[in-house]
C-alpha cells in the first residue's frame, strides 16, 4: 500500500477513506474512534472492557472510555464536530 500510495494525501484518499467508508456514518465520537481502533466496540457501553489480548498490547487502555480519553487528550479535546467534519469533508471530496 505504501508503494502505491507514497504520499499522505494518497494514503488518506485511498486506503484510509476506503476503510472508513465501511463504518460511516459516525453518529458519535465513539463510533469514529472505535472504527479505527477496535470496530467491534463502536456501539459498546463506554465502561465495557476490551478483551485481554487488546489490553495486553495497548497498556493503559482497558475500556472504551479509556481509549476515548486518550484520544481526546492527544487532540486537546477538539470538538467531535470538527473531527467528524474533517472525516466527512474527506469523503465528500472523494465523491465530488
């Protein structure tokens, strides 16, 4: 994939967008975040724990909420709407 899509733009427009299309729309930040991290958890309750194998390779990530908290700390609590608009904007650019 990297050989075929050797720029950030081409990676976003092709493999990343194609992957995210499988999970659109993203009605909540959890559905967006989990679509990337662990798709089975898109609709889990925030306190539900991940399986042991997921927790083992992701230290400090035990529940859906702990992953959401980590992402929001890294994005400085950007409003979900901005993140969703960016994802949707990318999708619309591809359709246009």
